[in-house]
C-alpha cells in the first residue's frame, strides 16, 4: 500500500509540471474518453506512445511509476478473468456451464488490460505532477461558468482538493492500523475469502473514526482562521495558459483525430 502513488505529488522541474493545471486536467479527461473508442492494436499503440511520452516529459522515474501502479494491476486482472470466462463471440475454445473461453473474449480481455493500464498511468501522472492546490484551482476555474446557475463551484473544488490531499494520509493510516493488528497476532494472508473479509473489519472501524476526527479537526481549524468560502476571496496563484499547454493540447487533439479516423473510417 505504501507503493501506491495515486493521490501523491512529486515536485519536479519538467515540461508537465510547468503546464497549466487546467490543461492537464482537460487533456487527462480527453485521453480517458478517447481510449474507449480504441478497437485495434494500432490505436492502442498510438495511445501508449502518447502516454509514455507524457511520462517521459514529466521526468518521473519509470521504475517509481511502475511500482506505484502495480498494486492496481490486480483489479485489472480480476476484470480480465471475468471477460475471459464470460465473453462470447469468435471461436469457442472451452465451454462448461455458464463459463466459456472464446477468441473474442481473450481479445477483449487483452484490450481491457491495456486500456485500464493506460488510464491508470495517465490519471496517476496527473496527480504526481499536479499539487492538490493546483487541481482545486483548475477545477474551480473550469466550473466557474456554472456559478450563474447557482452551482457551488468553490465548495465542490475545495471538497475534491481535500479528498485528493487525504488519499495518501488515509493510506498511511491504514498501514499503521494493519501493523498494529499484526503486532497483536492478526495474519491477513491466511484463511479463506470470508475469513479475510472478517479480518478487514477491525481495520475499517478505526480508519473511519480517524477520518472523521481528521475532518472535524480540519473544520475547526478552518473556522478558527475565519474561513468564509470563496466569496470575495482573491487569488495568490494565477493560472496562465502558456506555449507548452498549446503544444500538449495540439498533440492530444491530433491523437484524438487519428483515433476517431481509424475507428470510424
């Protein structure tokens, strides 16, 4: 769990780190949307090249990146297994009851593996190269037109920023609780599935209590400092669109055009 990098920020002096957080957020969403239009290996190869170039431009060590993404691979593998045994279409290789293995099911499972891996890479790159404060400013700026509809833009941006900020904190708290349980003789790696689920309950209860206590302390600290929301507040950090944001946008738009052209033409 301590290798999971999602939600953490690694300061660097790189092309990606200097980009406008609004550009990084929009381009990440564009990448996730476009990847669901992929239907052949040429498209996946193109999108993998774009993802790897983005990681290279961030100057984040690939080894650190792989180690941080690996804990999420099991979720992808579980999805692949479901697709393999319940997928239909193509040549039938094996069949028993409701389970079957087909050529199309295996192909779709491979697509799922590549698709979710690339999504995890891009989403993790976003949080690694963008601080929670920058993400909050970007979300607030992008949602600002909704203020005319009386949508609580600033409050939503603040909640998302706090949630991202406390992801690594809660993971560290979980690791501390698990170590305390291990010191008391609890073995999380033995027993069947239901036994392991029961062992998780002593972790969840103190974790929730700790989370609520942290939330209450944070609310008290904000009130003590006279926090009044976003009305009338000025900005110390001004977001500016630069040449590197335009270059990255052109690259991602070109990728989107090529993917859609291959997909529908």
